[in-house]
C-alpha cells in the first residue's frame, strides 16, 4: 500500500494516496538558473520542462533493506536514505562526473542491500555516451560499467545515451540497459555488453523495462512505440 512521489522533496503515502508525508529535505541542487519557466520569450509559459527542472526524476526502494530508498534528480543529484527518510546522504560526488548531469535512472538491487545502479543522461550537453554505474557499498563509491573511455573511443558495446538500467530478478550477473538506440544485455555484471536483437526487435529508444514476477517475460517500453491496454492487471 506504500507509494512514493517526487517533486523537489520525496513524498510517501501508506493509505493509497489519501494522505501524504514529506520524508526528505530538498534533494535537488535547487539551482535558480534551472527554474526559469516564466522566461520563455514572453509569449506563453514553457511547459516542456526545458527551462524548468531541479526535480526528483527516479525513485527506487530496496527490496532487501527496509527503509533504503535511492533517488536521482534531473539536475544531477543521487541521494540515498537508509532509515526511511529520517536522514539522507548525497553520494553524487562518488560518480566523479563533474557538473551538468541528468540522472535518468536509479535502481536498487533485487539481490543485495548495498548494491544499486545509476544511469546518467548527458545528451543535452552534447555527450552521447551511455554512462552506467554500479555501487556495491551503499553509495560510498561507484564503478563505471558502460561508457568508459578507451583508446578506440568504444563505449563498451552499447550505442546511444542511457535511459534505464535494471538487474535480472533471478541472476544478478545479468543486466539490461535501455538507450536511445535500443536494448542491450550484459551477462557478466557489466563487464561486456551485447545488443538485444532477436526477431525484429527495432533499434528504438527503450525508456523502461518491466520484468514479470514469475516466468521469464521482459517488456521493453518505448513511449512512442508501445501502447499497453488500459484494462491490464
């Protein structure tokens, strides 16, 4: 019955939305330069969010540790609480990416309480690299698992900037990454990646991934290419 909602604060309801509690301080940078929605040329208010962000963009609660919640913001912050929101730790610097980042996804591991994954999108700053990271010590340090610079300029077998990363519900060594140019799979915890192209699966933007709780079904979601029935359970 618990749901989370992100603004600049994180909110939680335990009664299906009847009441909400704020369980965090402002988790964003609160940078006023990124809060210029009214300055859109004087014609109309900008509703595209191009001039208005500093908002929680991704939320993930650990299924292995009660009270551990990861948050990523569209102005580059990664924050974590391990006590249900009583206190928060900003672990952004451990990514070692510098400024100007959009945290497109945070994902708590389904297998280990101290492990979480982060996808960073920097394409609006001209960086098309798929930045993917993992922490195995609760956010004290992060290891890059895609997008590392090499002498040949390779991004580790992945094409396109990253939207989402998820861990397989059965085997933690299997990871799925959705980018602007398709779906990619690692069978060795991110050491190597291969493109997922069975049948006629297209090289489209994959913005979310849904795994069935039973069986082996995996549903890649592209907002412009997949429509789900409204009466689904």
